[in-house]
C-alpha cells in the first residue's frame, strides 16, 4: 500500500512545470514499484548519470552491489521566479540548475565548486561553498524533500511536518536512509559577474580577525580562502556585480588557487566563479602547464574522477591511499588546528570555507553539540597528500578532530572504531528514521557503508 502522507507537496505554478511534474511522478512510481516488489534483501546502491564526487576507493562495494536505476532523475521541474524556489530531481548537477536559473537572475544559495556535483549528492554528502558563512550548507537552503523508502513508500518531508526528523537526517546520510527523489530549494538574486578581492595575511591571528570581521559585518557576499602556509593565508571575498572591466577564467591554463597568491583582485563571469575549482581545488590535474595546454580543456573534475574510478585497480591504493579529507572545526579551534597540522601533516595549500552553524544537525550526537560553543565553523579541506612512513594520516586526523570537537565528512577513507563512530554520529536518530525508511537495512547503516563497505569490508 502506498502510504503517501497528508502533507501536500509544493507544486509547480506553471503548465510546463506541471508537465515536468507528471513525468517525474511516473519515474517515482517505477522506482517505488521496483522496491515494493523486490524479493532480495541484498544491499542496494544508486546508479546515477554523472560521476560521484566521493573519493574513489579500489574495493568499494558500491561497484558490485545490485543497483536502483536513478539515471533519469536529472531534470529541473520548475524555477519559480516569484517564490524564488527551484523544484528539481536529485541527479541534476548544479551546472544544469544554474543554466536554468541564472538567465532568470537567480541562483541556488549554495553552489558547490565542482560543476557536476548533484543536488541530491550535495544534501546526502554535506556540500558547502563560499556563501556558507551566511547560510550554512546546501541542505540548509532546502524546503522540502520527497523520499522513496526502501519499501517503496513515498514521503513528503519538510523541516516542520510529521517527517521532520527524516528531512533532517537525509542530510549527511550518504544514502543510508532512503532515496531522495525530489527537492525544493531556495534561490537568491544573482548578477552577471563576481568581483573578488584576495586579502593576503601573514599570520593566523590576522586571518582569523578578518574572517570574523566579514562574518559579523556581512559586508561581502562570498568568502572562502586558500591557506598556502601558516604565514601566507589568502582570504577571497567577493560580490556580485553588473559589469566588469575584464574577466578571467580558470578552466584551462590558469589555476585558480595559484591566482589567490598572485592577484589582489579579479573579475569572473558568475558561472566561472562558481566552478573556479573544477580542475581540482588544490590538487589540480593536469599539474604541468604543458599537460594543461594539451589536455586541460578535456579534463574537469568529472572526467578525472571517472578516470580514477575506471582505472582504480592501477591508479589507487586502498592500503596507503592519498589523503583527501574534508573537516569541520569550531572557528575558535582553527589556530590550534593549523599549528598542529603544520607540524604533523605540513601539506599545503588547504581550502578554507567559513560555515555558519545555522542548525544543530540531528545526525550528530548531543554530546558533540554540548562541546560546541562556536556559532561559526570552518571547513578545512586537504586534497591529495601522500602518506609518509607508517602513520595512518586519516586516523591521525580523526583523533585530532575528536580532541578539538571537530568532525569530518565521510566522503573518503574512514577508520573509526564503531563505538567511537557512534559517539559522534547520532545512532538513536538514525535508527528511528531507518525503522520507517529502511527497515530491512538494504542501504546499510551509516557505519557499515562509510567505514566498511566503502573499503570492501563487511
Ligand atoms: C575531489 C573532491 C573534491 C570536492 N570538492 C568539493 C567542493 O569544491 N565543494 C563541495 O561542496 N564539496 C566538494 N566535495 C564533496 C562533495 O560535495 C560531496 O562528496 C558530495 O556528496 C558529492 O555529491 P555527488 O553529487 O557527487 O554525489 P555522490 O558522490 O554520487 O553521492 C554522495 C552520497 O550521497 C548519496 N546520494 C546520492 N544521491 C542520492 C539520492 N538521490 N538519495 C539518497 N542519497 C543519495 C550517495 O549514496 C553517496 O553516499 C569534493 C569531493 C571530492 C571527492
């Protein structure tokens, strides 16, 4: 029986939108029917059209799991200029969303920096970007999710209906609490260009002071940074503008993160600003100028990740993987973290994204939040560090983050012992939601999926 809930979903407001909506409903019915009639209880992974922006792992079980086909869930259903909302399917990449909204003078509030990150992956995998210092992550800009449960029910979930916990737990769920099949999210006015100023700071204290100043005064629209070292920290602040004296783009020969050390200001067309890191944030491919000259136009993040997945047996090493890790730290602990990081890791540059704590996420434990006094957090991302000696740098990071009341997203290699893991991630809330959305655990628990199956175990 289809237990569609009482809450009425947000509907499109145009005939075109209604037409797209009917086509969407047929896709949902197909997937729900498949799940309702599926006999097997073997784990199930999603199949979507664009590449995954998880760090590819050689033995990830997602490559051999049975699949649920979500390939055609990649349409924008409607952009409603009046209500400033977008209704879209989860496999829609941000570049396609922006193609629909920007000609109407609007963009999503959070546009992650790689072109083909999808809106569904951004919710389930905690995507952020340079407006996050005001708005939090992409999830925090969403109004409604439609979710297909593992047993084929279709739920409308909002922050304040009877499924509010499911709505909140979809964030950071890495696909373990059901299938996100439709999203409604807010849009903001945008202009044609972005004007950037790159501040250079020679001490951590001065960097922190400036981040705090912009955070408190809200005097810029965008803020992120590249930490080239602890004595060379670039803070990149920017605003939408209607005109530009010149423009730069960083999708072929020029490398954006390098420009933050060389330039004081810059102008980019808005889409080029959003995807300025698409050839790699700080781990750019191809690395050499000649390589970029020959192949740069052909190799964006999507192509690089696709190649890494296809050639994973030759290119990657699950025993000593390079370190790519995304961390969230309380702002007040950033200095201590950077001093420790320089001593123990010393791999620069780092990407730095201030992130407002707009909500105490239900997927983290009460103990985690009890220790958190800061209203501002900072995402520090490490890309492509070679591990040295016998140290497991992933584990070293996990241990240090626990000490500093930080957390990492689960996009790469995770080595948490299970009891430690559930001291950070909120098991009772996951179990409460799973009982409704995945009672037979076909999408695996968060621990099983991110700490075991992704590395070929369990
Ligand atoms: C090299 C690299 C660079 C990155 N750079 C950035 C960056 O610049 N900015 C940024 O914000 N983030 C960045 N990230 C992190 C990225 O935002 C997250 O990994 C995000 O989850 C990727 O989304 P995706 O669309 O690729 O989804 P996927 O990787 O395909 O999926 C992410 C998770 O969400 C689940 N999922 C996907 N679709 C659904 C659905 N419909 N229903 C339920 N669950 C679903 C999947 O099962 C998976 O566990 C980077 C990651 C990597 C590996």
